[in-house]
């Protein structure tokens, strides 16, 4: 249990840094500067940057200007901590494995990095309708490394499955963008589809895309019914691709088995 506690704390700290990426990358700002209040621009003290706890102690308000602090910050930190912990549990890595098995360690690092990228992509698309190249390209590379490590550990024969699972959705999404001239979805979604295919491989990519399109359609219809969106309004589709990727990562095989069982 102590291992999971430390992984959760690591996730909280990484989540705090992810908030910096979410806020600054779409604006073209440097990620190396000191954190500051987005309202009064006051540089924050170290004790105002403690993940989650600072938000609680400050009662959700800036210590200087008293403006409300967005719930984005503690939610991203908590989400990162929970997902990091779930990932370690999912891999079932023992303490001995972490120390001596370099393949499992690299696999774990890739997964944690990819999850961090997915969180940033979700939030930047939700807030700014942008998928930063600085995030999606490293995610694609990490997906390749992750599959190579898995291939070597499991000695899989179908090494080309991740390649096909990446190229086919990429071409499909690219076709949609070209046909709709970018009105149906953006090129960022095309890049995400390539990443998803490489990372999830076959047939899990079908599960993820099905979940994304189904949930996107349901939420879209609800927003139209509530008159929050029109039929031609743009919806940040990465906000459906990212959760679908995470659900498939943890439960993709079970979903495939369930589907094959009912047909």
C-alpha cells in the first residue's frame, strides 16, 4: 500500500506541472517561469503551490486579489494521482520488478508519460480547442516505445498490429478532415487517432473509437437539446477520444471478450 501512496503523491506533483502546460502551451508562453495568479499576475509563493492542499487552505481564492481559483487545478492534480495509482495497479508491478526489471520500468514510465499527455490534451482541447504539437508528438513516440517493449517482453508475432491500428484510423480521420474542410474535426484529432492506434493496437483501437464516437454523439445530442450547441457547432472531440483511450487501456480486453461473447 505504501507504494501506491507514493505513486499517488507523485501523480499530484506531476499534475501540478501539467496545469502549467495546460495554461501556457496554447498561449505560446514559456513553461519555465514562476507560477503566477492569472488575474493579478502576482508570483505565487511555494506554499501556494502545494498540490490540492493549497487550494483547500486558500479556500479556492487567490491570497492577493481574492479572485476564485479555477477548479481545474485541484481536479487535474487529483486525476493525475488517481490515474498514476491505477496504472501501477494495472501493471501489477512488484517492488522487486521496479528495481530489477528494466523492461517493466520503461513500460511504466511510458504509460505514466502517456497518461500525462492525455490529461493535457483533454484540458487544452476543452479550454482552447487546441491539441499542442509539443504534447501529441512525444505521446506518439512514447506509444511506439511502449509497443516495442511489450513486443519484446511478450514475444508477439503480430508486430505490425500497432502499425496498422495507427495508420488506418489516421487515414480515416484525415479523409473526414479533408471532406469537411476541417469543420467536422481538426487535424489535431487526426494526430490523436494515429497515437491511439499505435498505443492501443488491434483490436482495442476499435473499442476506443467506438466509445469516442458513441459518447460524442450522445453528449452532442444532449447539448443540442439543451440549446447549448447548434447542429453545426464545433465540439472538442479530443475530450471524447482521451477518456475512450483510458477506458480501453484498462478494460479494452474485457470489452472485446464481452462483445465476442454476445455475438
